[in-house]
C-alpha cells in the first residue's frame, strides 16, 4: 500500500485531547495488493500469526499488519502509513479497521517491513523517516529474495530521534523479547527463553497432529489397561463367588455330618 509523502510529524503528545469517535470513517484500503509476491505474503502471514500467538495471553499487546496507521503531520493534517507488521504494547487487543493515533494515543513500537526492489526506496526513505518521527523504537527490514539489500536482514534501534543500525546476524528485539534470525535464508522469530523458533502455520499443524496421534495412542493404551483391569476384577469376583460357594458347600457338609453323628448317639 502507498504511504503519504514524508513530512515532519506532529508530536503525539500534542494531539487534540478531545474525545474522538473510533467510528469516524477513515479509508482502509488503497486498492493495491497486500504483498509484492507470494513469498512476501507467506512471510507476512507467518509473522502475524506467530506474534499473535506469542502475545495471545497479554490483553494489552496489539499485533497487526497491512492496515493503515493514521497520524498527523506538522500542519496537523491526517496522513497514513501502512507497515507490513507492527506491534504496540499498552493498547487493548481488539479488532480494528485502521490504527488511528488520534484515538489510540500510542504509536507502534516495532515495525517489520518485507522489502523489495519496488519498495526499497520508500522503506529506507519515507517510511524510515516517518517511523522515527513517530517514535517507533525498533525498525526491521527483510528482503526475502536477498536481491535489494545486503545483508538481507537489517535492524535499527531508535536513539536520540534517529535510527542506529543493529550489529550481527541475530538481531535482538528488546521490545518483543525475541530474536530475528535467518534460518536457511528465511526470516524466523526465535525465543531465547524457550530456545525454540516461533512456529509457522505448517509446523503448528504438524505439532497438533503429532500431539493428537500421541494422545490417541495413550488413550488406546489406557483403554487396554482398563480392559485388562476390568477383566482381572471380573475374574477375581468370579473366584470370590466360587470360593464363597465352596465354603457354603463345605459348611453344609459339616452340618450334615454332625447331624448323622448326633443321630447315632
């Protein structure tokens, strides 16, 4: 999606204080495709789903992407920018058509752009300037085809109003508590606390199938044990009944024997 031309951004702390209706209509599309290529689209979906799942239990973290973020320029005119992926802490997790700073009062803290030859100039120019002006703490760019930027993964951290490049091949996001890594040339999110990558949709489905299969196997094994236990209990009950019958029969024989002795006497 297109981005408004880069102009100075009106400071968020000076935005109008009056209550603004979230229902005020703002355009939510410019008619352009969501992503440049299928690979861009798949990566966008992975990042969105992985981050949503990672922050699922936190009601005050909002994860979104490819929706308009509305802000004010230095003339207080409303402008828009459309990050591929962005994360905001301290705002309510809910569905939104657009992300309006007039309403939310909180700028995104992390932005990830999946760049291409068509968007490189904007990603490193207009968008970088606007994100820095809005106070986006961390800005990451990734070229899925490794054609337009070297290295393919770049990261920047905001310092004194400008972006300073991150160093290394494993870029740590202080905001997310995650690392952005290249695994076989593909961008992955790594959780250093668990020592695992955040799963793709396919990996999550495979894990669910594996767990489902294991649960089914454990259930069948449990049912077999329960069946054997029930059979053993039934056998024990039969033996106990037979033992009681034999004891009763023995008692009867003894009584009969005593009766004959008494008769002879």
